[in-house]
C-alpha cells in the first residue's frame, strides 16, 4: 500500500479545499480598486479609433468590469461598489478620460459584474468587456469648469527620454520606462506619455514601466502625482526636502520648481498660471 502517496494526495485535496474556501469568502484580488479603475480607463483609451481629419471616436457605449467577490462577501462587494460608484463614478471617469483624449462627449454606461472566481480567459484579477448597444443611457453633460486648466511642463533633468521636455494640459499623464507596455500575451496595456528609454543609463533602469501618473484635479485646481506601485518609489524634491509619494494614496500636489524623483531619474515641473474664462 502506497501510504506516502495517498498522504500526498490527501494533502493536495485539503489544500485545494482550503484555497477554494478562502476564495469563496475573501476573493483573490490583491489589486486596489482605484488601480483597477485606472487600468480600465487605460484600456478604454487604447480602444479609441482615428476617423480622419484629426477626429477620434470611442466605438463603444457600454463597459462591463468583472470583479472577483464571493456571494457571501457582502463587505468586500460593498467596498468595491463604493469606489466604482464614486463620486466620480466610473462612467464619469470614462467620459472625462475620453474627452481628454480628443473624443466627442457621449453617453457611456459602466456596469460592474461580480464573479465567484476568475474566468478562464482573464489575464488579470479583473476582466473588462466593451460593447455597443442601441439602448443608450442618458447622456452625461460635461461638468462646468470655471477656469481653463493650466498647462504643465515636465523637463528631463536626470535620465534619457525620447524628448527633453513635455507639455500637457489636463488629462492623465502616464510616466514610465518604454513608450508601450504590454502584458504576457503582448497586448498593449499602457502607453507612457513621458517615456524613459529602455536601454538608457542606470537612472533609466530605476524607472518602472508603469511607474507613476499625473492628473489634474478640478476640485483642488492643481496637478497631483500618483505612484503606481513602482519598484524604486516616487518622491518630490522641494526646497531641499524630499516628499515621498505614497502608492495608492490620493496623490501629492505638484508646484512649479518641484523635481519629481522616479527612482534615480528626475523631471523638473513648471506649471503655467491659470487663466479664467471670459
């Protein structure tokens, strides 16, 4: 009788049972909900199509986000729903991102679907589906803005990027190493607007491919930088002191004269004065 073999088989069976129980009650997701939202926004932006003469269009009006949350995990579902419902809601975030990318304002329905476990075709801890339906939701008007968004200039101080300086106005600015980031199946998952060279000096190698991003906050009327769980961290050097940017937080306000440290690479920040609309 192969007692040792039977013992190993029983151990594997118990392990699978325990894993299934943990997944049932806790779910497997280790990714913060806000990170999932940003990933959904990135994927939506990658679906934009050019239509000629500088026009751009997002061909879908419904986005489904599948998340792992066991039926009995009511608290987990409530936490996820609270982040996706906002404010701002996922639909509002999608509309804002697409407008910033040059698409005409249109109604978009965002639906969150909870699943007991990951699907066989999922490549991440969540799954995104884009769809088009003839039953359009009520259009969401863009929020009123009292002042023009100021521009932000990012100049490369340490490290090598494809340009020495970049200028943006509003929207989201992704910063990292390599212009295009792909997943295990070589599918595009992120485009870095400020891209440090993959084969640059040591400072470049300390920049993660998905290192950080900058967004303009209409509520605070300022630009904020967020660390995207980079390997070597993100910080701001201001007036001789260093301010660490915590991953997963609401971001740290940027000011003219700041230097952003991405690992050992650096960017200098210049923010244009805000102009009120006449």
